[in-house]
């Protein structure tokens, strides 16, 4: 719809003189002095004594801000204020912000055009007057305040005055807020700026850290009155995160590596009977296809440049399905005269869900349950292992792959220390070798390994376990009094009398016995050398083998290296035998999961990877932001390494149609975040992007901090302690589809999710109260009544009230008081999410910062306004950061909501919808 500007003259095309060029043709421009990470210029506006075009008519005033760049002849429309109704002296609550990246100089001219808006629904405007000024004039003026005359044209009639006042967030604005107009409607501010967090680390070190997460911030500036008629200033910021693409690429690379390793282990499983061999070939074919698909997606993601977030219009694209939808940081920076500055952060993101795969058969929660039920009841072709056992098999395999090279390295270091004849180095190397070997032996004590060996035995041709030949038992030569038992070849089916089920115990016990021989030899060598005496040697006297003692005595002058080498070789051989058997048996367990219902099993894995990738990208972004803003809070840092962080997701999905599947996906994706731990390391270069390591059941995200920031951390965190997160999800559908679900559908999914996650939240609170220091807890309890909030939340969940948004507010309040990370999600992180976030922000201003009670609704209207502030776009999508101002602000009309007024109309509507649906499928 076109803007109607009644009475507008050629002022819209008015040009002002530009700076003169020098001899070289370049313009002499003066840059504005600015603080790093702060906007270049922010100002607020007010008009006085406006003359109405028609006598006795109340004005509805709006100011259009335009920029005239020094090197250009044209005029660029930049932003708008809100509409102030019914006064000749409007005081605008929405300010103007010029970001640090915007090309603005002292010679830049700002033009302010004042309109009388006659019809807001059609945006019919009447031109009143305009004024202009140079940026340098404003900055150099007394108190940085300009009072300009509004004229109808150059030298024309004066129709009022407009005041321009520079705003600085850290300074208190003088004056009382005692003459605010009666109705305010703010405009969308599509600006770019970066806010500096209060008490954040200053200096250059933290800039790369911030830039690694935030990009293209969008700001709005407000001033609202407090209950004591003072002004508070609010800077609202929405920023993209480049982690939207970085984290999915990291995860997909890990998936490819993990799947290639698994495929190779399947190939090395050895000879199998025809039935199992055919299954293995089928699994490998599908797994190779899956790896190729992941590689193609990674290649396409690497080509993505430009935007650092995925818009909702791209949610169905195959190559972008791992990328979260509309991942943004929504930050509110509040400055009040009498209170300390505060930051409130919420991560907004589309609900993690597999949109490309669709929701015809439901989401992950339903699909996984159905898959496990069918697999449990179909055991004639496969051996059923529970999800817990499958996860345990993956964990043991991961431990094997990590510990085996570490043990080999420490064994080589021990030999190196022996060759150097260094007693201290020898003891240290032995200590490390002992610790890693004990972990290695402990990993195989699980009953799963023994049962998997038995299962693999039955899958060999004729029930014969084909295993590599046993290594030469050097341990027997070194310790003849207590040698590891010889290996026996299994050549019959399980449970027969000649099948030795205890052989595995003897195999992995050989590793421990070999280690004892190494320990005995090292102790004797050190004792003989006279370099070490005391508890270390005497404590192990009972474990020493007589052969070791005799060997050392009979060869007193023999080199240490020659004494230890055969024992180390035996240790490695025994360890290799254990690894070979365990790897094959546990790989056979994984084969059972993959072999059932191909390719559905792999498609479930893909769906879970997609949903988890979207959830993890948001979590990493939220963690880094929270770490940065709370870096100088000792209580937070202690909580971080003592208890971990609560991560609260606010879901606004309905339990109707496709959104049921989205909620089922989201529930599993959020729950899977329990597999994630964080580790903070010192950045050694300018690359501070996080790095992900691990596997599907356990990920570690390494967050890099600049040296100056890293040094401020507690010792436990600097030493690499893993930091855990505890995700919880509370969902309340709020749209018209939820109305249908509550009246005619089923809301049990939402109720069960809320109840399950309340128990998780309560468990975290209990851990928090038990592990945090008593002095901290006593102070914490004086400030916060969390127990009462939890009881209230539980009552609201049990009440089963329709659209009970009190659940959302209570969960968010508890999360903030527990120093948690807040997320708000709906289908695309647009309308419902913005409504929720703005309501929360205004409630915080009211409850925490004394927002005047008469201005709650007006502040909410300001924040929710969708008018343009910035360059005009053709799109009306809030993802673009601005809206076209040639459309009315209020555009949301819900036919279903109107139908609900009459139950008869609703029934008619449902019948007609059903008829159309049947006709479509026929």
C-alpha cells in the first residue's frame, strides 16, 4: 500500500550543498570520535509549539529521519520515530542510533521531517515542516543540544521547534518525565551497533572474542519514565551469530570422521556366517551413502557466504537443514538514574526440528519410541541391545581409541627415561602409565563386553571365533611364578562344555599383570640405584614377582632399558589382544542397531543429528555470551565449575498439526544437550572460534578466551575441568492452533514435557543448594525465594490451565535467578517469539527497574512496533531487520480466532476444511 502524504511539497527532493573536493578530487571529511564497540551517535527528539494545519485539530506526530551523505547529492531515508498522538508538544520515546559501521562524519547532514499522521491504518500523512543540521554542529553545541526551527520550505513559514539531544547510555538525563503524551507507538529500528556489557573486560583482548559470536547487531533506543518521574534509558539489541554456520560444519566433520571409523571397524570385523555377512554388506552400503551425503552437505555449507543466519524461508532446504533458524541474541541494556546498569539476554531461535524431512509420521520423540518398540519385538534376525547398551558400546570403543595410543606413548616415555638412567623421570613416567593402564583395564569390566564376545562367537562360520593369533607371552618368561594363562581357541558354539566363558577375564587381566611386572622392575631398579626409598617401593613389595627380583640381582650391571624393554613389549602385546577382541565384539553390537530396518535407522540418526546441530549452535552461542557478560562475577564462575549451568528453553509451539512433530523433535534435541560439556582454553592466536571434539554420545566444546580474560578464571577452569549444562524445556502453545488443540485435540505431549522438565529443574536446584558454599547460599536465599517460585511453577503445571503463560514467566524468572541461559523458540523465531520477548522485557522493566505503571502498555507498544527505521525494503519479513513503511503496522488478523466467538461457526469451518482436505487428496 502506497504512503499518502497530503500536502507534501518538493521537500522530499530537497538537496543540500556537499563538501568541496580538494585538488586531488577527494573530499575532506572529519571522522567522529567514538568509543570502541559503541554507536557513533545516538540522539532523542522532541517538538514544541507545532502548528496544526486545521485549527482545533489534535496532531498525531511522527518524525522521519533522513541522511545526506557529504559525497552524494541524494537523500537517504534512515529511520522514524513512533507516532505521538494528541499533542502539539510531542516527546518521542524512541531514539535514533547510528552504528559504528555507518559512514557518518561531522560534515554529514541529518534532515528531520515532521508529519501529521491522519490515519495510522493506511499511513496517511500530512507534511508539517522540516529542519536539518550537520552532525558536527550537534556534537560541538553547548550541552550537545540543538533547538531547530521547523519550516515548510527554505525560508518559509515556521511551524514549530524540534529539539535534538545527544544521548550517552552512561550519563543521567536531566529533567522530570512529567509531560509524556497519552499514546505511543514505536517504530522498528533496523540499525547496526554493538553494546558494551557492564563490567566486561575492557581493552583489545575481548574484541575478537565478541566478534567471534556476534555480527550485524540491530539496535533500538528508548527512554521511559520511572515511578519517581525520572528517565531510564534502554538500548535494545538484536545480533546475528556466525556460529549458526560454524557449529554445524564442525559437527558434520565429526560425524563424517566417526562414521568412516565405524565403517572401517565393520570391515575389520572378520569372517562372519553368510547371514551376518550379508547384513554387514547391506549396512556398509547404506553407511557409505550416508557419509557421502554428509560430505556433500559440508561442501555446500562451506560455500555459504553473506548472511550469518538462516531465514525461515530456507527452513526446508536440504543443504541448510543442520543450520538453526533465525538464531539471534536479543539483549536489553538498561540504564537508570539510581540503579546499577543491567543486561538481560535471551537467545531467540526457531525450534530445533527436521523441517526438510517433514512431520507426517511425527517427530523424534514418537519415532524413537516406535523404533525401539519394533526392534525389541523383532529379534529372530537380530540380537536386541537396548539403547543404553548401544551407547555403552560406543563409549567403550571411544575409550579404547583414546587410551591405547596414550598408553603406548607413556610406555615409550618410560623406556626413554630408562635409557637416560633418570630415577625421577622414571617414576613420573611410571605413574602416568599406571593411571592410564588402570583406566584401560577398568573400561572392560562391563558385562556387555563379555556378552558381546559370546554373540560374536555365534556369528562366526560354524560358531568358531576367528581371532588373530595370541602374542608370544613374554610375561610368562618374566614372571614364571604367576604367568597369564595361555590363550585357547574357541571352536564350538556357546554354552557347550568346551566353551570357556571365563577366557575373556583372563585376557584382560593379563594387562594388569603385565603392568605389575613393569612396576616391580622399576621399583627394584630405583632401589638398587639408591635414588628412591620409602613408601612407593614398600607398598608394592607384595606385588613383586620373585622372577623380577632374581633377574635384577643376577644382572646388576645390565642397562635399565634392556631390563624394561621386554616387559613393555609384553604389556603392549597383551593390550593389543584385548583391543582386538573388544573392538570386534562391540562393533558387532553396533551392527545389530544398524542392521535393523535399514534405511530407517540411518534416517533416524540423520534426523537426530540435524535437530541436535540446530540446538547445539544456539547453546554454544548462549554459553559464550553468558561467559563474557559474567566473567567478573565470582559467584557465577564458582557455580559454573561446581554445579554447572541451567539452560532454559521457552517453547511456544502448539500441539496441533505439524507443530506436534516440531515439539517432539525439539524435546529430544534439548534433552540431547546433556551430552555436551564445555572446556575453556587459552587462545593461542586470533582464531577464537570454538572447537568441538568427541562423538555422538559425548561432545566437548572448547571455548577459546584471550590471555587476559583467561587469567581471570578460577584455577579449576584454567586446568581444564569440564563444565556441564542442564537443559530444560517448558512449552506453552499460545496461537490460535493451540486453541483448537485444547478444545478438540490432545495436549498430553505438552503436559508430559513440562512435568518431566520440572523434575529436572528441581533436581538442579537441589544440587545447587547442596554444592554451593553455605555463605553464598545464605546470601542467595535472602535475595531470592526460589523455593516458592518452584512450588508455584509446579502448581501451574499441575493445574492444566489453557494457555497458561504463567508457566513461561515463572520458568524464565527461576532461570535468571539461577544465572542460567535463556532461550525463546517458536516455529521460526518471529512473531510469537518477538511477542514473548518484548512482554518479558517490559515486565523486567516494571519489576526490576521501576517502570512507571501507567507506561507499561506504551512501552510494550514501542517495542512491538513494526514500522521501519532504516533503509526501506520490499520485504515485510522481520528477519530482514526492517519492514516496509508503506504497509499498516497492524496486519495480524486471525480468522480462526474470530470463528471461536461462535461454536456454530467453528463447526461449519471445520466441516468445510475437512471437505477441502478430502477433495485435495482425492
